[in-house]
């Protein structure tokens, strides 16, 4: 349509990407409605009263897209560090290189035996049948040894969802599959393989955490940005968004980035029961992000560490202070940023999580008992929604919801707006906003967003 009125819900990476692109094209008829008093969504950063800067989880900045690369370069200038990934797994009271499934040689002999024989059996006894869920995919692809010792317990800690309730179409570049020859080479010749994956080199802002980037984008959208303006309802028939302050925002095209579940719940009329039921099939996990600032140097060059074993609450610890020397108020201080998932399958007590994290840091050797007296900061952030879980019913649900939304000129994109973990990184999310604008104003096809489910290939539900 010519000159559509565009309303954008949410000023996270997707909403900001859309606003940045609209401003870049000189288009004026749009607004961003953001519920909080800041931009960035889950990619924002916080500085505590004691002067330590924390991200909401362990984010790194790498990209699949030249446009996003240019955007980051424009916003950061020379104010960034470039790091070579140094990722590890803590298991059986020792560190082994990431990814685990390629570097098992340093573990206990029985564990090595279980993993190697399981991987060989999986390779030569494959039935060819398609797995029904993520658990079956792990067993068929990696064998029962790697499944038992790492993949299944670690992924439950990450997703807070039993692996048999998850699909496996999200894998892509997220999980290293097992090459039996490489596995044997590692075990027999002690040759670690550490360069797998897309983020072996990454950038990070010198100051302000990952939120620095999105604060930088804010100046390009400020004139069309409404902060502290939560959405109260969406009328998909009248094409009006009503915010909590009673204002009404008519639209021709709506870009939604708030969670799909909340979008459908907010709708006032015309939503088929099958769409509401589909939204009820979507699964997610929340988290407790704990930051511990310690008044001593890091004593390690590691970037982050994975923890599959159940004796500590966190699944990942990031040495955030190794990313930039300006995240701590004084030189030679350390930030441990830990992530603990939570859900109805895996409840985690918020009243005890910080002290349990400190205990876990000591139990794994990242802190000494004497470091407790050097703790200069404790920080807790507990988002209710951290990961959209790729559940077994997700794609069918999206195949029902998304076409119906599009039939009402609603595009739902971003980590929770699109509900696709596999394109939920910061670069993916920002580019979904950019490509929304290019599609609406210029007729260009989207390349980042992935249609899922039978219904998304055909007509929407009306």
C-alpha cells in the first residue's frame, strides 16, 4: 500500500532495527511503543549502584549480514574490543575445550569409553528414521554416551524443558554434530578441536555493555519513540493499538515484537479459537541472571564456561570483565555473569539464587573461599521470558498464528515476536526489523525470518 501508517510494538533489537531503517529511508509515518523506560529489550545492559555493568545474559556480537556489520561499525566506531572465543566446559572437576562433543579426551576413562562407543554405534546402527524429538535426535546423532554425560543434562539446564518435548529443527549452527573420526583423533592423539561455530571471533563495546549499541540506535528513532507506553489492547479488525494511558494508535501495518502469547492475549476481537489455542501451545523459559563483582583480577583469559552437571545452579558463566576493562568501576576487578534457567519443569527459588550462585562459583574453582570477602557487588535480573523454546508443537502453532496475523496486516518478528530461537541472536533480530521495512515499503522479500508450519505456505485463517 502507498504511505502506510506503521506502528511498532517494542524497542528491542527488532523494533529499533525497523525504526533505524525507516529513518534511513526518510519515511515519517511511524511510531515505536515501548513498555519500559529504556530501549534494547533483552539486549539492554544495566550499571549497578556500585558501578558494575551487566548484560542480561552472555551476549556476543557477531553477524551473518553485511547491513548489520555496517550498522555496528557506524554505531561503535573505534569503541570496541575484538576477542577470540575461549569457551570451555566444566565437567568431572576439570575444564575441557568447547564443543564438548569434539573434545572428550581429557575426561575419566569410563566417560570417554561411553562417549566413543556410543558415537560409533550411533553412526553404524542408524535406522534412517526421522527422530520424533530433540532427545531422539541427540541419541541418533551423537550416541547414548554423549547424550548421557553432556547433551541431555546440559540442554535441560539451558531450556528448563525436557528434551523429549522439544523439536530439533533449530539445531543448524547452534550445535556441533559428532564426526567419529575427529572424535577418535581427539582421544588418541590429544588434538583438541576448538574453532567450531560462527562466533570464534567477536566484537564487544568498550563501554556500556551490549546495551551501548542499542542506546546508539535510539538517537535515530527518538523522534518517533514512546517510552513507558505499554500496550493494553490490539484491535485487529479496527486496526488500532490502545496503550495503558488510554491513547489510541491507528495503523495500516503493525510490527509486533512483544511475545506472540501476549499479543494474542491482548487482542480484543475477531481472533479465531484455533489461533488462541495455538498460542497456548507455545512454550518458553525464564531465567535468573546473577552478576557477581569481585575486587580482584580475573586470573583467567576465558570468555565463558558451560556447566552440564546438576550440582551448580547455572548452566553458563561469562567472565564479562574479560570483554572490556571498562565494565568494572576500578581496574583489576572481575565480573562473573551467571545464567540459570527456570520453568514449571525446573523451578528455581529467587530468594536463594544469588547465594547458591556464589556457592557454585566456589565449588567449581572460579572463586576461592577467601574471595567471599572480596565480593563488591551482587546483581540479580530475573526475566520471566528468556528463551522461546522450540517445542514439538511450536511449528504447527506458528503455522496457524502467523498467517492469520498477516491476513490482518500484522507482522510478528523478533526473538519472541517470531518465536524462533534459531534466528534469535541480536543480528538476526535487528535484521528482521530492517527486512520488515524493506518488505512493506519496497516489496523486497524477507530472507531472515523463516516460515514454519503447514499453514504458513498458504492462505491465512479468517
